[in-house]
C-alpha cells in the first residue's frame, strides 16, 4: 500500500481528503484530530499498520503491517437527509445507525465484489460462518452540545496474517482470504467499501436502509445468550430470541417467558445458543447444567 496507489484507487470517488500512514497508533485518533482541525466531509485516514488500534469497549484491535484494511472516515452533519426525523444527530440511534452504515457497507462490498455473503452481529461485528471478519468503531467530536463530526472506523481482516490469535478475542475470527479461498487486493476492497459508505450515507433514515440492515442481521429468529459486559448494571433476560431492530437501531428480542425487550447499549455480548430447546424443557435443562 502506498499513497499513489491509494489516490488512484479512490480517484473517482467524491472523498474529502486522504491521509496515509505506513504505521500509526490508531486511524480513529488521527481522524478525530483531523476532524477537529477542519477535515472535510468524507475525508479518509488509512494505515498499513496500527500500533494502538482500538475496538469497541477499548479492546485492542490487531492491525499488523501489510495484512489488514484499517481506515477511518470523517462524516460531517447532517448525518441524515431528514434532520427533523426521530433520529437527531445527538440521539443514541444516530451512532448506532452510523455503526450499521459501516457494517452494512463492508457486507455489501464483500457481496458485490467477491460474492461473499456475511452477516452483521448486532451492533458492529461482521461475521462469516460465526467468525468475525470485520468490526466498526464510531466515535464523535463535539463543540458544547453540537455534534461536529463522526468518525467511522472500519477494520477488516483481509489476509490470514491479520487474524488475531484465538485466545486473544471474545469472538473467534477469520479473514476475507480464508473465507474466499483466494487472495484479494486490499485496495479493491477499500474502493468497494468506500463506494458503499458514500451510497448509503444519505439514506440512513430510509426504510431501505433499515431493511437492508435487518436483512443482514445475524441470528435473526434464533435464540441467543445475552451477557452484560463488566460494569453493566442493567440486567436483561439471560436469553432471548432475536426478532429484529427498532427505529433507533435497538435489538428487539423475546424472552423465554414471552416478553419483548430491546437492547440499546453495545455493552452486551450476544452468543448463539446452538441447539435451542423448547421453553419448558430448556428451563429444566438449565438446572442440570
Ligand atoms: C470492534 O469490532 O470492536 C471495532 C473495531 C474497529 C477497528 C477499526 S480499525 C480502523 C479504526 N482505527 C481504530 O483504532 N479502530 C478502528
């Protein structure tokens, strides 16, 4: 990867600017700094290697040299075409829709360019065969209570060298090349993902976007375990059947007792229950475990 080939790759796309680092701490940090200095809408920071790549809940994100695709896009308000909708930029729904924008863009890019069908595990993981292939981290900059920019950070495991060790992650991981059984160009992948972000970004409040997101939702119609991350006080039911998404991007589930509930915070880890038992039988099984 070098700056000339990146410029060529992105030449036909209406991006705001480009900064390339052979090695950097985190592209999200650089993009936040640049946004605060006035970076234009759709500016991109990309790195071949990150030494302090960051994931959700401040986890490390592995980005060794020459192996992954790690980049961050500055998205300026208005984040939605209809600012008077029920999704003002400050709402939690707004960050979850941007997270979904990243995940959906990666998913669509993989499908359109490589015919690879992936799923989105709420809220931000891109999965193939239950293994994580990519993740999205959205962070925001503010002046007072005014949102000035969102930074959409995307990390895609492109080659086997970018896959973190099994014991270092909460979800087992894989990469695009392993899923396809052949080599891919990180530049082509980048171009496809950026194209998708640009395409969907002005339709975040549309029914089409909601539908596209819901269609890719992993474990829809299936029973999952819900594990609150450390320090979370709200205790939803321990298990639920995923029904879909609400308008704010919350995950709607049904409990074993038949109550509907919605997860809004990304502080819950969802894992599939591989062979769900009927409700009554499941309760008795639970006691035996
Ligand atoms: C997650 O799944 O927890 C989110 C991972 C996001 C990683 C990307 S890589 C590019 C950008 N820079 C970072 O430090 N993080 C994001």
